[in-house]
């Protein structure tokens, strides 16, 4: 068995014997695994063969354990992980790829937070204090869509083939959970079949 070869690798040998490397390459080729040379060598060159053992488990259709997953995580080899993932994916769904079509609604950029990674928020104290965009620290125009505004945006996507609406925005100081409940209900009336993916952890 190929996995047994990996288990039996001597600890003092850096690379698997050439004849065994050939077997692995043939297996990878027959399994239609697309990988790069560095990832393939990495799979073949583990002194303790732990990575190779886990790799063979995946290739042979065995379920990996939590400790196996940790070994893959700590390997930090995205090429190898990608090759193994691609192999599993092709076993399950062949070359077919599934995706959704979505559109975005950002109800407001007025926000009580100042997250450094956010690219569009407008800090609510600057807005409330009457700062102009030129005077404010963020130098951004604010927007605050009403529920009617959001309904009109949603109507543009009726009968369009879109399958999801993605909603995220600022944490507005004057909008509570009831506002967002009404907003979601209004969207559902306009787009009854749409999948609603809404709100981040901060919201």
C-alpha cells in the first residue's frame, strides 16, 4: 500500500527512494492532482513522513483526524494543501464549479466604531457635530438609506438571476434591531426567493 510505504520511511533518509517517488508521481498523475514541483517534493521529503502519511490518507479517501488536520495546518504549505483540496473536490464534483450571484446593500456608513480596516465608515460624532467631509478626520461623505431606499435598490434586482443579497454597513447609533427587522422584511417582500446574508459581528 502506498500509505504503508510512507509509514515505513527510515528516519535518517531525507527523500523517499527514487523508485517510490516514481510510484507516487504516477499515482498523482493518474489521480489527476495538479501540483507544483515544490509541493510534490515537500510531500516526498518529510523525514518523519507525517505529511506524506496524511497526504496518502486524503488520496486514498480516508477521513483524516483532528491531529492529521493539525499537521497539515502547521505545514504552512499552501501548494500542498491546494493540491490535496483540489483532488478531494474533483472526487466529489468533477470539474463542475458552483457559485451564487449576489448584490450588496450598505444601509449606512455612519458608525459608532472606528475600525482601522474599514474603508468607508463615517464616524458618527463627526456627522452629528456638523463636520463637513473636508473638516472631518475621515473626509468621507455619509449616507443613510431609508427602508424605502433599500426597497428601491432591491427592486432593481427582481427577475435578474441574482440569488443572494449581502448586507453590511456601519453601526448607526440611532438604528435599533427593529429597524433592521423591518428592513429585512421589506427586502423579503420584494425578493421572496433571495438568500439574505446580512450583518457582520460588530453589527
